[in-house]
């Protein structure tokens, strides 16, 4: 069995399309090749993870795509998949690393990174999650307190991520507690 920590989320099903079981998908991955015909993806269903083989995919517009999975053949079945996340395993994700731009990274590369504030060790990245307007870093400071920092370019620098270090420069008042 694959644990959640070995999975990389590449998309989320946001609805059905047509009558033949196609799925409307919001793409999280910057690598569209993850959705090539024949690739295996995992869906986190109520009764656990289930593998599906991709039989068809095309980008619809922007970060939206239309996906057809073997075994889902009706609109009724597709409707049941709404809000289900689509994953690939860690090994498959690593095979795509060379497709990334030189300064690009996987969010999982952030987990465990040392966090520096004004050239002093501040804490460690524990998690990254999506919020309504963007992603949030969960940082555990040196006092073991969780701090939430918006993962935006003007507040977070990943220039030293290859050394497992990120630098934060939060807006005034964010760290006042």
C-alpha cells in the first residue's frame, strides 16, 4: 500500500464532462506529460487509493483539462469523482524532475527545509497547503510553534533550496505574536 507521504498531487477533479465519463480536471502539476495516454494515476477514494489508467487527455484552457480514465464510462460515475484529488507515486514524480525548469522544484522539496529570517535560523518547513488565494507554508519555529507564511515571492525566497534552506521576509506584523 502506498502512503500519502509517497504521493504527489497532480490535479483535482472538479466535475464531469459529456456523457462518456470524461472528467474536468484542475491541473496542479506544471508537467502536462503526467497525463499522457497510458500513464497510471491514483485517486484517493473513500475506500482508499485506486489506480486508473489514462485513456485520453487534453488541455481545455489554462489550468483546466479533460481527462478520460479507464473504468469510468458514464456521467454518473464521473459525477461521483468530483473533488477527488489525482496523484502519482514518488517514483513516477522523480522521473519528471528533469522536465522542470532549472529553478523549479516540487513542493515536497520544501518539507524539512531550514527557514532563515534575517540570516538567523528561524525554524523548519513542516507543510505546504493551498488556501483560497494561494499557497501557505507551515513553519515550525525554534519554540515548536506553528507559523503560517504566505508562499509568495516577495516573502519567501527559494534561491538556496538546493541546500535545503529557504529565506523568509514576512510583511510587518505577520510574526507579531
